[in-house]
C-alpha cells in the first residue's frame, strides 16, 4: 500500500468513528438513544423532538426568502440605501442558488445513505450505483452533504461578511441548532453538516468578493 492509501484509509476510519460517536449521542435513531442521548439527560424526549422539528425548518429556505423580501421592500422605500439593500438581496439570491446547485450535485455524486436508512457512516454508494439500481432520485441516499445546513449557513456567512453589527454573530447559534437538528432527526451524519458549513463559507465568500470587485 502507498503512503497516500494508508493515510486515506486512516483518515476515513477516524472520520467514520467521529460520525458514529455523534450519531450515538445526538440522534434519536440510535439504538442506545434512551440511555446516552445528550439531550435526554436534560429534557424530556417529547420536548426535544418538538424543538428540533421546529428548528430544522429554518434550513428549508423560508427564512432566507423572507430576508430577500425584506431587503427588496427596504430598497423600494429607503431611496438613500437603495443600492445597499439591493446588493444584499442579490447576493443572498446568488448564494442560495449556488449552494443548492453545489449540494444537489454532491448528493448525487456521493450517494451516501442517510443514518435512518443504515446505521453505518461508511455507506457511500456513488452515482454509478444509484444509476444502476434506479436510485438516482431517491432522497434516502442524499445524506452528503446537508442541504438544510448549507442553506442556513450560506445566509449566515453572507450576513457576517456584509454587516458590521456584532449582533450578526448571534446567528451562529441558529446555524448550529439547525445542523444539530439534522443529526438528531437522523437525516445526516456529523461529517455531512461540517462539510456543508465549510462549503457554504467558500461559496458565500466567493460571491461576496466577486461582486465587490465588479463594483470597484
């Protein structure tokens, strides 16, 4: 085996262990959830279920569309800041559009089974397997990366890059809760949401910088 092969095998082994560690302690699908789930130690299961089912909706795009609408209303009525709010709205539209294309392609390319399908983080099937078994449009194999996470975090990063107020950092808490909700509900592994957060940062930063250069 080459050094790269050994490194890659070691990396994946460590990654899968981390994925399973968080799965056992955060996901309600875990076979030991009643005993070792982190949230059940502090709150009733019914409360946790209701909370995360609500929080996860912030990653469905409704909040982002609301922000776009608000920005458009502002630049219609506040002529002094017309260009500023218009820029916010267009940047957010581009970030949402770009992140959804990226996450959609990666989901199909990697074809990773969701935790609720197989309690095994190693289940990467890939696009050719999905095509062969007529599973290309089966969302059970769309675990990697997380669409909800990349949606909310793309919005958060754009606010971080665009707004000076330190209050913007409060949005990090919402982003973390959405990411955790995806793991708790059994839709994603830890690595799915981490990659989504990183990818959303890259996309939002690239769009913000590129549009800023055009203005100059």
